[in-house]
C-alpha cells in the first residue's frame, strides 16, 4: 500500500513527483546551511555585527541590480533548462567556499562574491520555476502543489538548523556549505528526470522594446490592485523579518552565549508549527475561502517578531526565542501556500516569469535596504533595541493584506503594446527580491 504522501504526489503526476524530490533535496540543503555565511563570518573570520549584516545586504542588492534584465530573459527561454543551470551555478559557487577554507585562503570578500552569485541564481530559478509549475500541474491543483512544497519547506526548516548546528560543532563552520552545494546537484539531477515536454516559451512581439519587456512584470503587478497590495505587504514583511535575522544570529551566538546546536534548535523546533500550518492551509482555503485565510493567517504571523526583543541568555531565553519564532512561522505556514497560489493565478499566462522575477527582485531590494538600515540602527543603539523597533514597524503591514473581496480570479493581463525601441536603449527601473 502506497504511503499517503507518495500517493498524493503521484496523483499530481510522476513528473511532479520528480520536481517535488528536487525541491526536497535543495530545501534540506538550504536549511542545513541556514545562516552558514554569518556563522563562518563570526567563527572563522571574526567580523562584527555590521559586517555580518553586510553579507546579506551586498548579496541581495548586487543580485537585484544584476537581475533587472532577467525577467524577459527567463520568460522567453526553456524554464526547465534554466532551473537546471541555476542549480549547477549554485553548486559551483558554493563549492569554492570549503576549498578556500581548507586552503586557509577564505576571505570576507570571497563570501560576498559567492552570496551575490547564489542570489542571482536564486532569482533566475524562482522566475523559471513558477512558470514551469503552472505548465506541469492543472490550475485547480496548484494549491495542492504549493501546499506540498510548503510542507517540505517547514519540515526541512525544523530538521535542518539543529542538524546543521550539530554538524558545524563537529566538523567546522563550512560543513553545511558542502552539503548545501551537493543538494543543488541532486536537485538538478531530479529535474532532468522530468519527461513531460515543456510548452514552447512565448515569443517576443516584433517591435517591442527591451525596456517594455523588462518593465512588463512590474506593470502587471502595478495594474492589479490585489497583486499590488500583496506585493507591498509581502516585501515589507520579508524585509523587516530578514533584517533582524543576521542580528539575532550574531546576538545569540556572540553575546548571549548560545552554541550553534542550541541556536539551530531554537530555529528548527518552532518550524513544526509551519509544517502543521502548511498541511492545513489547503483545507482551510477550501472551507473558508482564500481571502479570509490569507488575511487571518497574515495577521497571526505579525506579532512574533516583537517577542524576539525579549530573548535573553539561558534556557528561558531560548524558550522565549522558540515561542516568538512559533508565532511567526505557524501563521506563515498557512499564509504562504494560499498567497503563492493566488499570485500564480493573477500573474497572467505570458507574464508569470516576469512577475515572479520582478517580485523576487523587489524582495531582494527590500531585504537589502532594511538589513543595512537595521545594521546601522543596531550599531548606534543595540541589537535588542533594533529588534524591538522592527517588531513595532511590522505591525502596520497588516494593512496590506487583501481585506476587501475582489470578486473572481483575474484573467491574464492584456499583452503589452509594441513601442519603438528608444535610442539609446534606456535601462529599466530596478527593483529587487523562496524556495529555493
């Protein structure tokens, strides 16, 4: 008798099962290596809190700038091939870290360069994978597919950080980077096993300028009120939560005296709440509707960030950290599959990759900007104060949830009208921004 999870994935098709395996192995590798670069910076390179945060800032901002023209480039190419190539690029870049470390040649600049390369590859993979999923799974099963991915994500988050912390304690700070690099090889191998022919990529419209192609993802987001509201809300939420992450890593490991294993447990155990949330998200949407579930779960995930400001040393401090993380994560576990499905529904048939790329770029810019700002804030005050301010700033983001009903699912946006290519060709506006 088949395991229910296996039967569910096969019901979505054997090709989806291979995509699920690819996501599983890369997600586990990513979460094993959670905060690996900050830990390497703290334990191997002995840098301060501001420079730890700069890794996230520089990688995200530079990747966003480089990724601006990638939306059309991804849209008009084979999505599966791009996903495989993105995995291989991430493997090659990450593999240089342990090599340099063992040769006693690892530098802070090396970490920054690798973080940029990996972040650009992440953007390409995200843009390609959304379009690929829409072509692989029937529209009415997208919610099931996203829920399946979200379950994997939270299970990997629950298992990965504690295991990663133990591996770092046993084998040194680059141990999890090796496993993360290998996970991308495994992902590429699984994606290659998908056999269903891909739909031909959309063709470029004759006479459409490069600038118009680049801007189309942003235009689709701006033109749809619900999509626009979700974009603003999710970018603000991610920016504030991720800005606090490197500060918490530095604070807990360097100032509060937690071991990598204790920190990993603090991050990982609450993620069981995310796993539960992901499992119930689809049934809740079926019963109460997507808008209501998105709003309620979006609100419930907000207060937990403020609780992180009350973390202290010892077992009580670790418990406060876990409870605060649980609040953030359980709500996100319900919210994310519903949100991801709705975003795919609204993104259009010919513009999905450009919308997802623009979204990822916007998120990267938001995270980089907020991380830089909060690193400076922690420098002039202290980490606890900076985290508390982020928690208070997160509360108003509830305004950007879809409180108002919008009626039916939006249809594909109209095709862009061709416009003459400008002379010289103007640069597109920048913006910046799961799983793997």
